[in-house]
């Protein structure tokens, strides 16, 4: 068994089909992908290409129609039972009747774990710049602040794998840029394995070790770009722009 802090992802010849109301929709076709433990990988592609479906399959929320997903050589359900898979989406899904601090405490209250967490909930809120809002309620916070709470809650799980489905998509550009910068610093500190879904090519190149391009439905791997630029990245540099152009060309191959 792998160390709980080291989860890689192996996806092999994966297909997924949705059947409903007499219709058969192939969402993903023959997807094969390897993600190393501690790697930050972005998935980009047209709407409806299966990015979120792939995340749900990796989380063990659904079983693939065919093919295989292994997390550190185990089925996703194995790591779900051990609370090693964290999830963050566009909606922060905070409990409005609980304070910010109590929302961050929640994962440890509902999922008692034998392993100690190196940081208290208050320390985690300090990491996301919310130390002054521990007693506030979610409805009094801006959208960006609510997502900071959601990020602190994710950290509280101690999960080694983060599955992140456009968590900053609904935020304004300045808030989004600030949060992605903070997220990158936190990722460097904890080094979880990250699968990040986004429609934003600049964001993907700014954050990731690799950018994986999916085709239009049924989603297939159309490109896999390694980003060798040092962080923090200057998105105005010629090297950065060249990678964005390359990714955009790959996105257009299926048009």
C-alpha cells in the first residue's frame, strides 16, 4: 500500500456511457492518463467533454463503463473510505448555520481519523487569510471568502488527492487570480496530487505541471503538455504565451 500522503493516478482505456430516457451518450472514450503523486494536472476541453465526469470517476462516485482507474494501485473506493480524496467545486457548499470555524472543523467531526493533523482549524484559516472571520457566518462573506473557507475545509480533511472542479469559475478576475496564487502556495506546502478542471487556458498554464487537453464529446486525450516554466509564472512572457497557443491549437484539432 502506498503512503497515505502519496497517491498517483492511473487511468487505462477508460470509457463512460450515460444511459437515460432511452438515450445513450458516450461521455468519455479510451481515456488513458498517468498522474504522478504530488503532481498538479489541469484538465481542459470544451463544455460537455467529460472533464467533470472524469473527476467523479476518479473520486469513486461512479464506476466507469469499461477500463480502469487506480489510485496508488487501489480502487478509488479504497481511498474514499480512508478519507484521502478531497473535493472542491464551484459552489462552496458551506453550512450557513455554522460559523466559518465550525465549517472548517466539520471534516474532523464527521470523519474521525486516527492520524493526527499537523494544523488546527484556526491555523488553516490563517493560511487562507481568514483569521479575522472565524466567528462569521457564510452568508456574510463574499464569494471569494466563501471559497477560501471551502479551501481551508479541504485542507482540514488531510486528503492526499484533491479533485477540483472549477472552484474559482464564478469569481471575478482579480479575486480568481489572487486565490489561484494562494492555492499554488498551499499546494507547494502540502504537495497533494491535484486534478484541476478549468476552461481557462491561462489559469491552467499558470498553475500546472501538465495540461491535459480533452476533445469534444466523447472526451479523448487530445494533448498532454508538460509545463517546464519556473513558478511563479509570468503570463505575459513569450514562453508562457507559446504554451497557451500550443494548447489552443490542440483544443481546435477536434473542431
